[in-house]
RNA sequence: GGAGGGGUGGCCGAGCGGUCAAUGGCAGCAGACUGUAAAUCUGCCGACUUCGCGUCUACGAAGGUUCGAAUCCUUCCCCCUCCA
C-alpha cells in the first residue's frame, strides 16, 4: 500500500483522538486539522475540548475555533475548508492529520457528495416557521407536491430533513432528491483512517472525568459569557454538549449537579451514535481498541508499513 | 392530636370499575443517516418466550365488594401540606 496523502484519526468523543493525532503529527512533521463540527466554532473552546495552547504550540493545528458562533457550518463548508488546509499542507510537505468525530464530514470529504448550491438562511428559518404553523402532516404534504421521492424516504417526524428538503426546493427550484442523484466525486487524495474503538466502561469514565475537568477549567464562565450575549437559539454551534444544560442551570432551571448529569448522559449517547456510524459507514484501515498504552506505537508501526 | 393530599413499572408522571402490562417523558438497548451531524430520526424497553392479540407476576401491605379493581370499601404501614 502506498503512502497516504491524508491521515485520519477518528473515533467517538473522548476516545483519545486528539492525543493520538498530536503524537502522530509531532512525529511525522504533520499538521492536525480539525474534523469536528463543534470544535470549529469559536465560542466554546473549553466545552468542546479544543486543543490546549501547549498542544498548538507543539504542532500546527488548523480549523479549531475559526468560525463565529453566528455562522452555520455544514458538511460542504467544512469540506471546502479542509481541502484548503490539506492543500496547504501538501505544498509545505507536511502530513495532514485529520482529527475528529463528525463522520458525515469525513465521508463528504473522502467520498464526495452531490453538488448542491447553498441556499439563503432565511429559507431555513421560514421552513421551520412553516413546520410549526402548518404542522408536520401538512408540511409533508406540501413538500410531497414538489419532491415526493424525498417524502417517501423520510420518516414523518424528521423535522430537520423535511426542512432541509423544502429549503433546497425553494432555494434552487429543483428538488433535493434530484440533486442527490449527482453522487459527487471521491477525493483525489489517498486516505488512511485510524479508528479508535473504546471499551464502554472506560469511555464512560473518561467522559465523566473530562467533564469535571472542564468545570474546573471554568466552562461555566465560558458558557455564561455566551448566554449573556443573548445568542440566537437557532445557531447550530449552541448545540455543543453541555451548553443547553448549562444554559438551563444558569437560568435556574437545573442544579449544577443535574446539568452535569444530563450533559454527561447526552455525551455518552452521542458516543454510541458515533460508534454505530463508524461500524456501518466507515471502512477504517486500522482499528485500535482503547484503552491502550501502545496506541501510538501501533499507529506508527502501521504508518511505517504503509510508507515502507 | 385534628384536617386534607399522596404512595403506579429503573426514575418522573398519567390513569381512577372492564378494551391496562398500564398514556407520556427521562434513562437504558439496538438501529438509520447526502450538506444543522456534539444534529435529526426510528424500533425495543416487567419476566418468560415456540417473540403470537401466548403464559406468569404486577400499580405501598393485608383483607373485602364485584362476573371483573391500579381504579370502590376496611384496616395497617409510610410520605407531604395545613391547623394545633
């Protein structure tokens, strides 16, 4: 197997991706590129577990905290950003090490997907409003007049995807299902993916410990700072695990302990969803079961073999 | 001591004579996923199970009324509020 152009380190949240990516980048003269939706926003560096200043000093890190919270990231947008960064790495002859757990983003980059023009954000807002106003059933019927195919495919309760289909129809004059027939083309680069598969009990404990460390590091102040700026509830970056729970705590609806408990539970549920995705949607080149005190050695050996 | 309210499946919480193994939410388990993805959605969720509208044990405890009770009555045990 030939030397990869892009190295990917992925796995569920808190599985140890960042540390491994850092170690591999450090060893191979690489650059770590963020492949995690929430870490791309600038509002919650602590809450979203972005790399420390020390880590950033040791190795170049890209796409962490680069988008204002008021922006909306998407798989396509991230993919464009990542491509630019990978290109830069290649020019500088540095190994791009993608690190993150947003499975859809990684797939979009690697396998490509349909070219669909972006649509005005107001359409989304409007569509959501319509969903509330008309009700799910009527919204569905209306969408079915223009895109019966997508409606047949979507579960009736899936508001987000119905809204998406509607905004694409409205914004482009062509139905989403027609757009989706264009497959897009796979990336021109060779990828090598390392997947971290954690033991459940171990991960559970790590999630909890990490959360408590965040509390000690001052997440609550970080979150309060955002809340004080009265953010628009529709901003996707507000959905970082822990943010909604801390908001409720700061508004007096939950005790800190309750907020902590719920945030940890949600994080664990997310990790489960990620594992389901990786299991069925990803074909990793190397799987490392965690915990492992030799994850780095295993990964390095694997890379040496590829290069040799 | 007196007057009320309440004890329901891991938790919260509906039900208030039959169609109730018991609405709903949470948690749990499994899954889906082409542009909001740390998102969104689906299935299962007392036990057993040949997974079937099947059997068993169930709505604080013990009795009772009734063809039939989580739902009515009696006693008892807890909890909460108010008066003293």
